[in-house]
C-alpha cells in the first residue's frame, strides 16, 4: 500500500485517483511501472553531476549583485565615544543570473593593513564579476578595522583594557598592551582580532543563506589580498571556535548576530601577498599549534620583491614549507620582480583571475563547460 500511495501522488495525469483505482489490475501495475521508470529518469538527470558544481570556462552569465547586506554586528567606537556601540557589518554578493541550483562559493577579504580598505576595491569587483559570470557565488566583505577603534592617545593601560573590552578577549588585549610599542600597534593588534571574528561571521552568514543563493557549502573557497590574505590563512587554518568563543556574550552582546549555530568547511584558500602573522600571534597567546594535515589546500601568488615589512616574500615560502611538511597540496606562484599589491601581474600569459580559476577547477574537480 505504501508504494501505491506514493506513486499515486506522483501521477501526472488529470485522471482522478478513484478512476485509477478502477483500472484492471494489469493496466494499473503497468501504469505504476511507467511512472516509477519516469521518476528514476528524472532523478538521474538531476544527479548526473554527482553533486559537483558546474562552472563555465568563459564569462557566460549576467551578474546580479546584492549590495550592503548586513551579515552581523560588532562593537565599535566613534572618534569621540568612550563607550562602544553596535556597528553593522556589510558584504556584497555577486551571483550568476542562471538556473543553477548548485553553485560553488568564493568569499574574498580585502586588504588595507587592518587600518582601512573596502569591499568595493576595483580589482576585487573585477574578480567578483569574473567568477560570478562563470557560475560562482562570490562575496566581498567589509570588516572592522582601526577605523572602528576610536582615539586612544593619552589613555592608560587600565583605561585601554576597559575601552577595548568586548572587542577582543582579555588574553589578547593584555598581550597587546604588554608588547605593543605605540598606540598604532595597539589599535592594529585589536583590529586583527575583530577582523578575524568578522570574517568568520561572514562565512557563517553565507552558509546560513545557501538556499537563497543556491550555493553548495561543500565547495567553499576563501581568499584575500594583503591583510585579507592574513585573515584568509587564519580563517582556514584555525579551529571554528577560535576567534569566536574567547569572548562572552556579556562582553560582546553583538555575538548573537553572527550565526553561531552554523559551521563551515573551507575547501580551498587563495592568498595574494599575505603572511602568517595573525595565526602566529594567536598561537603565541594561547600556546597552540593550529596547523594539521586536514587544513585546506592553498594557492599563493606573491611578489618576489615585496618589501612590505608585514608581508615579505619569505612569508609565502614559509607557508609553502609548512604545507609540504604536512603533505597538503599547495601551489606557490612567485610573481617575479613584483612588489606588494601586484594585481596586474601575469605568469605565462595568465593573470591572477585565470591562475585562481585553474587552481580551483582542477583541485575541486569542478565540472567545466
């Protein structure tokens, strides 16, 4: 009776159910068999990709953009405030105007030395359109920087501890105040924590909204440039509760806005001229070694003449060595003769978008048309 009932619900004819029951037994069985065969054919058509997203080798779809979506809140200061208040955190989503129900995800984190920057940097917008027009859901995120830190000159250590309560955990604040050499270093260190907390919140938001954008959470890529690459490494390597559970709801009530019930699995990381400095700081404060053999695969592009003191080319070779020692697939593409921020660099005639596309398609085994 169960099977008969199920397939009756699947009848595509306008014939009433009672008439179906009145068929002779042989005709009824044949009808059910035809419907079952048809249903199996439909299922086969849906699942021939084995759940792997399909992307295009060329720009193929118009790109839709949802701008300035509030993905969470975080604590911030104005230039004159002495107490913190909730700050909305924004992202833009670029996605293809097609009928796909199975899109890979690419979240990108802008640079700016944790002192500024924007999700609408022209090179990031170009990258967003490149990938969205080929089938990805691409999110470009903003996060808190020193611009939300407030003015701290002239404050005592005790005042700073209170001023930044809820921005970062007590251990992070104390370590910063003991080791920073200037107010700028204090603000940057606090912003490194808030940026990471926010980036993880943005990724959880994307996971929570997968149905809206028809995205596949099994194919998540996180990338960034400069400070964004630093945050990318910390996001993909650290445990999911790191940069999240060290602060209580009492100290930071905005945590409740960050989709804490969601989890994620980063499949690939894209790193442009970054470093491992934030993860090293986290490991120093908490006495852990975050790397293990289950970390996401990594693509790195880094200028060999990068003289930025926080992101020398040696940071990329160090990461390359760590990954090799753990047996994790990684690629380091030296941008010969290039300095920091080499967005226009080419290697064998391919720009950064093309190099990234090739890595993701090959390593994630995406279906390409």
